[in-house]
């Protein structure tokens, strides 16, 4: 049932002879009364938001995902491949996918790669244990021991060591790298526990690492994605 409206509602119109002001005021009162009448019938509706453009969706997608690139192939028909190559996640998709379909599969493929990397990820404690093994095997004369060995986000270096406080940091980029490459960088930093510089005495100790040349070749090329991370594959449903 509609609410009752007084027979003679008193409406005070502001003083003035302007018809425009009177009409505007009367219109606002009418809208107010209609709002009261239909308030129970038509509840407040959420404000409609304009549909985002494809370009805007793409920009938002880029802002919240790790670095990636999409590679289209006319030869690829039903499968999507994703893996990390030189620090960037590469997503290979069939050329027939629309731009909107591409935006829909990108987060899923990146998630597959990140989940796999998390399964392989080593902890800080694992780094400390590996340090003890390397010291015992290649630097048995060292009494120095690291206070801490931690993963860090490092783009310009593979690792660093503060000789004074005996702390070591290893680049996150090596977390899923081949074991021989990680061991080499960690061994390099362990030597800095005693020797701060890179003189002859440092390189003489570094040469004890048996896979030194192989590790240096890997680090120079930085092929952690293709060499250390197999492809994640997703098959498309029929279209």
C-alpha cells in the first residue's frame, strides 16, 4: 500500500518574483514526493559503472602481474605453453585467440608457472645448510661461518656478502636455477667471509669449485627459464 500524502501539503516557496526559481523549486518538491512514494517499491540500485575498454583492462592486467610476454603462433592450434625465459614469463598461444581470450588465459598461465616455481623454491634455511656443505667440502680451513644467508630481490648482482657482519644475500633469480649455478654463487660469497676483494688469493680459492666454468657460462647467458623450468601446458577446449 502506498503511503498517505496530506491533502493540502504546505509548501513554502522562496520569496521572489522569478518564475524560473518557482518552477525549479516546484520540480524538486515533486521529485521529493515521488521518491517518498516509491521508496519501498524501488530500492536503491547500485550505480552503473561504464564498461572498461580493452586497452584499460590490458593496462590493469599489466600493473598487477609479473613481467611477461605473449607470443602468437599460427602453427599452434590447441595448446598454450608458458615458462620463464631470462627472467620473463613467456606465454605461447594460438594465433586464433581473440584479444579478450588472450587476457583471460594470461593470469591462468602465469599462475601455473608461479605455482611450479614455488614448489621448487628453496628456503633461507636451505641456503644456510648448503653453505655448511660447501664450506666443509671446499673450504675446510675456514673457521668463518655466515650469520645468515637469505634470498633478496637483486637485479644487478647474483649475490653479496658483508665481511664485517658475516651476512650473505643471494638473488631471488637463482631460486629455481640449476643447482650447480646456485652453489657457485653461494661459494663465491662464502669466500668473502674472509677475503673482501677479488685478488689472486680470492680466485685461487674460487678455482676449487669443480663446475666453475659451467656455472659462469650459465650466469652469463642467464637461461634460467629454458634450462631450469620446463614448460607449463594448458589445452584449450574446442572453439
